[in-house]
C-alpha cells in the first residue's frame, strides 16, 4: 500500500450557519489508496457533515464555516469547484432520493460520466459494469421512482461507482437494503478496493455487515472531537468498552461476547463476527458454576424442536390466530400498484390489539406499501383496511391522526412545520388540545429525544439521526392506539436506538399496538412477538417470531438472513444450552 495519502483531513471543524458550536469540532486523519476507513460516532457528532466537506458540498453548496483543511490528492476541497472535485470524490448520501435526477436507471448511472464528456462507449461500459455490480442491470429501463427504497439506494451506489473517482464516500449506504442486498453491496465494494487504487470512507451503523470490509476505524465523540484512530483490532476489539460508553454501534456478536465475558467467559480476542463468536465458544471451557448458562433457553425450546409456521399466503392462519376477539387491524383483499407495477396482491392480515408485529421481506416485497395502507397514507384500488372496525380510507384526517402514529422511511417526507417544536405540536394542535398541554407534551418529547437545543431549528437542518428522532417523536406524541414505524432505527447511534426502542417497548407494554418494518433481523428477534414475511407482494408466512426464524428454508426463500446471534449460536456443541438463544437480553451476564 502506498504511503502517499489520497485524502488528508487536518484539524477540521465545521459550524453550520444556524449553529453555535462546531460538529465536527477537531478531526485529523489520512486515507491511503486501497484503504477502507470506517467513521464512527454518536448521532449528531458531525459524521455526515464531515462527509459533505470531503466533496466540497460544504462550504460551496451548504453554508457553513470551516476551519482546518481537506485535501483530496492535490485539490483543496474548500477552494476547488464541486464539479472538479467529483472526478476525485464520489458520494452516496443517506437519502438516495437527494441525488436521483433522470428518468431511467441507465440514464441515472450514465449521467455523471456523460458530464465528464467521456466517449459514449465508455459511458455505457461504466454504467453497465456499475449496475451489474449492484444487481440492477435488469432494471435499467425502469424509472427510478419504480424502485423500492433499497433499490434506489443501490442505484445511488452504482452512480458513484460509475464515476471512477479514486475516493468513494458512503454515508449509511445499506440503511434501506435487505440482507441480500447488503451482501451484494459489500461484495461489490470489496472487489473495488481489491484493485488497490481506490479508497472508501464509510459511515455505517450496520457493523455486522461492514466489519469484514474495514481496515481502519476513526471515532468522533459526541462533541465532534477525534478520540480514536487505529486498526479494526486496535479500536473495535481493544477499546470496545469505550465505544460502548460513547453510544456507538458495535457488531451483534461483539455485544453478545461482551455480555458472555461478564458471565465468566474469556472470549479472547473479542469476536466481531458470528463465525468468530461461534468458533470462540466451541473452544471456551465450561464455567465452574454453570447455573446461569445452563438456565439459558429454559423458557424457549431449542430451535430444532420448534415447529415453524407454514406459509399462509391466504391469511387463514391470521384470522384463526385472532378469532378469540376482533382484531384491531383487519386487512382483506388489499391490492396496490405503483405506477403500473403491482406491489401488493390480495393481502389478508389481522393484527390483534396489543401485539408487537414486525413486517420483513426483501427490497420490493411490498413492506412499506403495506404499512402505508395500514396508516391510511395510500389508498388501495381494491380491498379494505379497518382499524377498530372503522374503514381507514373513509376516516377523516383528524380522527385518523389520533388513532394511528406513522413514521415514514424517509423522515423528510413527513415534515410540515418550520421548527422542531411546531413539528411536534402539529398533531396535538389538530386535536385541539389546550396550549398548556401542547407545550407540556412537546417539552417532554424534546427532552426524551435529546432535541431541546434544536427546538427552534428547521427540521430540514437537523442531522440524519436527529430527523429520525423527530419523525418518531411526531408519531409517538399523540398517544395513538396503533404505532407504525418504517425503519425506525435508521441513522440512530446505539444509545439513541436503545432509548427509542425502549420507549416503543414501554408504549407496547402499556397497550399500544406496534407494527415495525425493518431490515434488522436482530431487532425483529429482540422485540417482535410476531413476524409477517412478505415476498413478491404476498404474505409468505406469519407467526411467532421464534418459529419464523427457526425455518431456515423460509428465511432463504424470502431473501432474508437469520439474525447474527442465531448464526453465531446455532449448532454449538461445547455450550449447547446457548444454541436456542435468539435475543441478546437472554444471554447470561449483566446488561450492557
């Protein structure tokens, strides 16, 4: 590997025009060709802001005061035009919709190289190679609007790859991708860096997928200051406790290993992947006082003995499961199209009051369309959706807002006010609550989600993680009976995600019915009582979460993957009592 850095960041601090403090505040690091550098830090620490400075969007397009320097090869990012920097730095944003501009998938990928005035044959060759790498070549004639959220994310990555820039900056590139898509993207990125002349700067919360690609880890604390810079082994294995205290994500297997260490196991070196945790446990001697370990799984039969729920596309099992009482949500014959493309086919589904239901499936399976129909956001051309016996699509907006809280996959799609405070207050004011009650509830929600200092900021000026917290807060604040969340932990650091999910779980324990769409299979296992699997716009299976994930064939057919902890623990011979554990909370050891 060459010792000449491709990227040099020196003492960088960035203060947005509406902010009083810099985030990041003081960051210095280098990136050499062939390296993959993971940028970690809690939500609001300035990670996304820093990535925008790497390609010159800050300060050229986004007003901000920048101190320090960013140099890509021989170009100063603060003084070099963005168009020129684009030949050196390619960018993939958190929100793919922010960078898609043309009418077909192929045109979108060709757009950047065309603007470099490359020969037409070179443009088409680059576009085809990039689309094949992300699995979208067969969709090349489609309008990007017809792609799922994950499909648009892969398209944005293809656009960056086609530019051929030596530095690729990726901000949460897999946030909207299903597990299979995540594997495809990281395989493509691995091929890219293996060529040796490109480098990647990666902001990513899904470390289960990313850790195998990363060479170095740069860590920023909550104040935006550089606190760690080293190899994966030095930072993620050697300083895992410090990372945990900062509130950043760690791989699931690492969190599990840290918990098992507190139960008396050594597990040295600290595992980072399911394969490493499985191998470490197979050589880990039995603990002298194994009572706690031996009790694990006592309330849950081993996966092999649990009968998986058979596919139930017609929903008969759904109706039977709630026959004892009328369901809170009743869906019958639901059919939806996007443009001329069918996305849901004659779906039947019941959700009982008080359930915590996860809806999972590959990109394009119809998950978001289904929950948007449940919340009354979209109207189906055929079929009915009832909430507590009332037709959702014949209910006025005020009544519906008091009954259903909905969190969009993209937070910006639901913002309607000019300040964070007014955004939270909007639904309460629609309910005509007294001003004192509105202020009390809004102040409480601001405090819960760490947004007090941004109360008067415009929602669009928040960080990605702050936008997500605001969007969830707007759904929670009205006290709706049904809470529907589409990828609720996207953009959140570990501490905020834990806080959010604990809040949602608390609401659930108090009687709120919760429906979550997510690609995080570990989140599903840890929180959901019941899981609905969608495939090609139909219900492939529905049943208790443990039973669904015990059916490996079903998970594979649906384009999903078993949760990381299940992959790590299943089939253990040295500690067989752990093989049935699916949730980190069920492992021995103090919570941490």
